[in-house]
């Protein structure tokens, strides 16, 4: 197994024409269809990096920024942003292109945490990431921060540690009514 790989070595892209069968009742491309494509490209990128079967462990925030129309080309780009011992964060960017006007739209970006598995379903070590530019360092550092925030968020809101009094003031500006017993 290689000790380190660059992000460029395992970067991939996928372009697909959006058909009427991919649309929702509002006539736009169904978000679930785009999520499926995003998961597929994250899998392909992670598997290429690790040279093994990978599974999706988590997806960090998907914001749908712009709708995708039937007849547009959708391009998904994926690259490894972070590597742990057995897991990696794959950054996925989705863009659409109107083929008649050439207009490009950034539709969404997300981060998929993928874990490498052996034939028995056990986690296996992966090559590290060789960072070659400031952008790579930025992406790696941002992934560390997201990981730390996720850990803090998860532990802060467990039932045994949650302190309701800390949040009552925040709720006053929200569309909620309290009748605590």
C-alpha cells in the first residue's frame, strides 16, 4: 500500500444530462437523485484513494443553493480533503450547466466521511494525504475543525449532559411555545 497519495491522484468527476425522469413534482431535478449521485461519486473517489470497498459513515450538511433544470448538464467533482487512519473526507461539488446558454451554477457542496473496509467488513488502514498546496492544507484543516465540532455537538446534546436552562433564553426568539413539566 502506498503511504501517501495526493488529492489530484484520486480526484474524479462525473457529468450527466438531467432527464424528465429525474424531476420532482415541481419540475426541478429531485434533490434525492442528486444526493444519490453525490454518494456514488464519494464512494468512487474514496475507493480509488484506498483501493478498497468503502462505506458512507456520515454526510456533513447539504445545502441546495440553486435548482437544477431538466435538460441541464450536471457535473459532480470529488476529491479527498482529509485522511484519518481508516476514514477519509471526500469533498463533493455539484454544478449545473445550461447547454444552450452556457450558464454555470454552483448547486451544492458537501462532505462525505467514507470508511475503508476489507472483505469481512472490518475497517482497514488507508494511505495518508500528501498536501502539495495551500488549498489542500485549508481543506484538511477545515475537515479537522468539522470533525471536532461534530464531536463536541454530539456530546453536548446527549440526554445525560444536556442542561435545558442554558438554552431557554435562545428559545425566546424562536417559533416555539414551552410548557415544561
